[in-house]
C-alpha cells in the first residue's frame, strides 16, 4: 500500500499536479474558528497567517441553514453554511488570486468604476497582469503606480491619478486594508512608499510594504535546514519612528532630500498610537489659512523619545511631519499647506506658546487669607 501511494505521488508530480493548499481549521478557547494557512506573516516571518471566521444567525427562516459562516480573503467576502464548506471556498479563492502560490502584494482600484488591478512579484520585479491590456512591470511600487495611474487615466477609469486608491493585502490575516501610511517627499513627487501595520518578535510595528507573501506547500524536511526567511522590510514601533528611520536612510544613502520626507494618508488609529508615545511641548504651530474666513490653524508640537519634534495636519487625510527644530518643522508644514493651496506663501507658519489651561475648580489649599490686608489671594 505504501509503495502504491509513492507511485501515485510520482504520477502526480510527472503530470504537473500541484498539492492542495494547506488550510487547517482551528478553534480558539473562546469558541471562534479560524483557518490557519501556510503563509509566513509578521515582520521577520515568525507568525503564521490565520483567517478569522465569523458566524451570524441567518435572518431568513430556513429549516436547515440556521447560521451563516463568513470570512474575507484579499477583499472578497465569502459565505457558506458551515466552516467546512467555507474552507473549500477559501481554497478556491486562493487558487484564483495566487497563481504560482504567490499572493498579491496590493491592489490598485478605481472606486467610481469598481475596477481593480492586482500587483504580483515575478522574477524580482513587480507586475500587473491586465486581461486584454498591457502587462505593466516596474522595479518598485512607486514606478509601478505611475504606470498603473497612466493606464487607468488613458482608459477612462479615472480622471486624475489621485483618484486611484490602493489596498494592501495584510499577510497575517489576508485582509485587504488601506495602507497604514504612505511616505512621500515634498521635494520629489515621484516618492511613494506605502506601509502596513504588523507584528514582530518585539510586538506591534509599522513597516514598509515588502515582499509578497507566498503560500508554502508540503516539502520534505532537509537535515540541518531551519526555516528560510527572506530579507526583512524596515519596521518600527510606530509610524513616527519609521519616518525617522527612512529619513536617516535616505540622507545616508544619497537618495534625495530625506528632510522633505513626510508620512501622508496616515490612518487615524496609526497616528493615535504614535502620538501616545510622544510628549507635549507646550508649543504650537500657528497659521492663518488663505480662505474667506481667515481660519486660524493650530497644531500641537510633540517631542519624540529621540528628542525630535513632530506635528500632524489633518485635511483629506492625516499628514505627519518630523524635524529636529521648531523652525524646520514650521517650514515643512508651510511647504505642505502652500502646495495644497491653503497658504499663499510658504513661510506663513509661526511658532507660539500654547495658552495655559484655566483651572476648572479651585482647590481649598490654594486659597490663602491674610488678616492684615483683609484680601483673599488665589494661587492659580
């Protein structure tokens, strides 16, 4: 019997049949289900990807189908009557979106037309296969994004490149999410580096979107061979620390003006986590915007653990700025506001002290009475 099974496996190999995708069903102590995949996750590859499964009561009366189980795979919402049927749908979906066992790195989407293009890694380069269209290739995501935006504009899917949205396939659960941030340069419009949140051996991090995740298959173990891990993408505990690292690397490597690098389109929860790690300085960036109301914009200046200063502007998205001095920080914010049309001049941001908050109530020990003067003194 064992010899027969070896012959069957040899025939499958000779005919090009691939083994089934490794998808295992897990159940947590709380009773929740998840599909464990053969995909390395986390910055460092120390985690295993898991797709969480949710269950809800069927709102329509049905004699058999009492619950509906569902999950998400790279932006596709899948549903089935039970977890076993749902696992079959997950396997079919992965077969469709992961040719050659390589998952998409991200997706470019034209929201108005509900049209999207997947990005894959192929031979060390990035490619976007288009059915009936050109095969777009590039060495990095910034260059590929320019090609994709040019194609979508020329094909009439969008009117402007800024309308193109990007969704990142998060390796740890294969959900499609918006980037945690996109690093851009005020001096070079061609810089475009998306980041994604994840985990590392030291805890939660934010890292540069690196290599595409690959689905592992069953392989014969080799003597003395441990788990193989590819090069790790840069990561840091929060988006401000990652911005600091990228600025330093850009200046060290001669890759342009690292001081003009900012974190754009930062998700609110990502910025909130970074701001919680910084300390207030009691200083503000103040600007009077170029609008009919003359809006007064105030931005709190925070100090990071490395002693640098950080501020954030929220308009269509949250933009984070980092610098070593208040003057340089004000200059970065002014350049951004002027480029976006909010300021007439690129030097219209001042640095001021924040107003001391007025006490909401007076403590009894703060009141002193001097009989000679018959006056009550308040110690604020």
